[in-house]
C-alpha cells in the first residue's frame, strides 16, 4: 500500500502544482486513496519531497535533489557558521542554540550527514537537541562541531 500511495503522490506532484498537504490529501482522495495528514507527512519525509518555488511564484512539492556526501558536509558547515550561536554537551545530548527560526535547518543539515550514533534530532525555533547513543558518541560529535567553527 505504501509504495503504491507514494507512486501516486509522485504522479500527482509531477502533474499538478501542489502547495499544501491538504491539497495533496484531496488529490489522493480524488484518485481513491485515503490518507491522514500524519501518514502523508511521513511519506513526504521518506520520499525526500521539498517545497520549491515554482514558475508561477508559488511554492510546490517537488522531489529533492539529494546532495552528495561532500555537498551535505559543505551545507552543514555553511548552516553552522551562519546560524549557530552556541552548542553544549549534556551527557548524551547536544544542545544547539541558533538564530531565531534556524534550529530546524541545523537539524536537517545534521540529519543529511547520516552521523553515526545519532539516535534522533528535534528542533524548536532557536534550539535543537541531538540525542546520541551514549555520552562518548556525544563527545565525538561535539568535537566534530567544534572543528566546523575552527576552519
């Protein structure tokens, strides 16, 4: 069911400018597929869909161009240098303070780097929490983040 639904989502966004999840749920319904907003959100994340400015000036869902590992590392460096105010270690957690509205971008950049022993990340407006598997893994990531600021 999931692969079929995701294939239909790809068809829909290639045929129509879909700006919201509500519009996408409606388009799926018109094709006989029922979906909740939570399921749709997971599909969007799994499929790597992002909103991109379309030719008509409105944002629409598109398939993300997946960045290479080196591009992901460069993006992380840029985001950290331009948005992170501070970061600190608390046992197996890293707490990152950013400029307002940029914590999600910081988490997204970190997630794109597929960091070993990163269990999960969560972002608010200006604070991100990174849960590492253990305290030693958190220390290693802390040292790696420190290196981003030194260069």
